[in-house]
C-alpha cells in the first residue's frame, strides 16, 4: 500500500520535475507583482511562486545564500543580502542575471525597502551601522558606520526621514536623507530600553514604537517630533501594526495574547480580544475587515472579523511561522516557515488554507512582489 507521506514526496518530486522541465526563457518574471519569492535557508536558491497559479514556476540559482530579500514593486529587480559575505546583490528578473554586487562595510542583518521602491535601508542590530542604497542606479547613497545597533528602519512617506529605534539611548532616531544627519527624539532619556522597530500611520503623521521591557507603546507625532500618546498593552508588546486602510492601530501583548485596537484619528479604543500567548504576527485583509493573527512560537492562528469584532476561526499551521504578508488586494495571507519547505496560502474571506511546496530545507527569507503592508 502507498502511504500518504510517500504520495506527498512523489508530488513534491513531480512538482520540481515540471518546474525544471520548462525552458528557463519561457517564464516571464519582468512583473514582480505577480510573484512571491522564497529563499532556501541554507542553499543558494530562490523559488519564484506565481500567485495566480499557486505554484513554483522558476528557481533562481544564486551565488550566495539569501538571508533577506526585497523586491521593488515597479521594477524588474530583486535584491538579496548575504550576512557572511557582507553583500547586497541586485538580480534583474527580466534578464535573469545579476546586474550589481555591492560590498558593504557592515553586516546586512536587516534590509528594508521604502514604500515607493526607491531606496533600501540596511542596518545591523548587533554591531550597528547604516547604508542607504538607491534602486535607480544600484549604488550606495551614503553610509553611517557609527549608527547605533538597531533592527528594521522605517521610511517616512516624505522620502526624507528614516526612523530607527535606539534602545541604548532610550530614544527614537531620525536619519535625514538630505543632509545625512542623525537626530533623536528622547523617550526615557539616559535610560536603556528594549524598543521594537518603529511603525507608522498610513499618512506618516504618527510613529509608533513599543518598549518590550515596560509594555508601553509610544505614539510620536511625526510633524512636531514629540510623544503624543502612550499606551500600556501589557508586559511584552509586539511591534505595533497599523492597518492598510489607515484606520486602526493594533497592539499585541505576546505574554498573554491581549489584543487592543484603536481608531487612529482620535485614539479611541475600538475593541479588545485575547488570541492566546505568543501571538506576534498580523496580516490584514481588504477594507481592514478580516485579520489573520498568528504565533511564531507555537503555530496557532486566529481569524478575526474587525467589523463584527469576533474571532471566526482558529487553527494551527503545520509548522511555526517566521513571517506573514498579505497580497496587495488583501484577499490572501501568505505565511512562511523556517523549518518547513512550504508556504501557507490562507484565503481570508473564504477561510481556505492550502500549502505551496517551496525550497529544499525550509524558508530563510521571503517576500511578495507587492503587499498591502506599507507601514512597516
């Protein structure tokens, strides 16, 4: 008798045979908005998933393992970083070839694309440093080797300010792209904090950052550069999240699963729920209605209806998620797993869960060509 695992392995082999039997030139990758990109965590390959077909249609063989990936939505380019070699590589999706390899004077542990796809900000949360890269010419704009250690930066929609968290100084830092100067907004002056990476409102009016040590979340006015509002969510807040339509601020306490949402214009409390401990990932559907909350620690997920303020479904993924993105139309959430060679596709409105085989050894990094996540 053929066992289910044997059938699964046979299907996996058949999938890769179909992918590689197709001539490489037959797959047009020039429009990245059609695709999801998933890098193997230990081998130099990046799988390209056609979001319409729901399967891998091309495999990019890279020179280095991709530790992070960003893809400008309006250009046929993919950028991947390699921590060990301190490199950022630009790959032309239309030509299917490397067009630039940038040697960095820092370790690229965090790579962030701005909302227009014009700039890439590179930081190191261990040793510090910052590099700004232009996607127009694939060149380094400037470097700030003395920037404090920090995680993901946040680009303001004005394309001038770049926000970062400076936990050691108890402040939010601002990099001015025009004059390449660094400024600070003190939160707890002279006190070491444990700050999350910053998030922002859709219009850039408010910047949010959580202190994981105290449970406080600070709302900073992006124009006056002062703390406008302070929320206390619990003992271990996740990075604040703002919804794609710009209406709501989502706050999560990973210690006990407490979830509180606020309407951003008046900062009035909209709803409060409990999604269970270690819930730290969010994906929001169209019109901000259906929201997928998941745990990177235990693999549980909850589907929350923002209109009726109810939890409509819960379950558990096959593995623990590492990252989640929503498609640009807000209909589907895609979930990647570091210890599983698959991507979960969750249809938010029909509540259909399926899995797409990708990579060989689990996913090390992934992104969508176009996502509705614009405030991180």
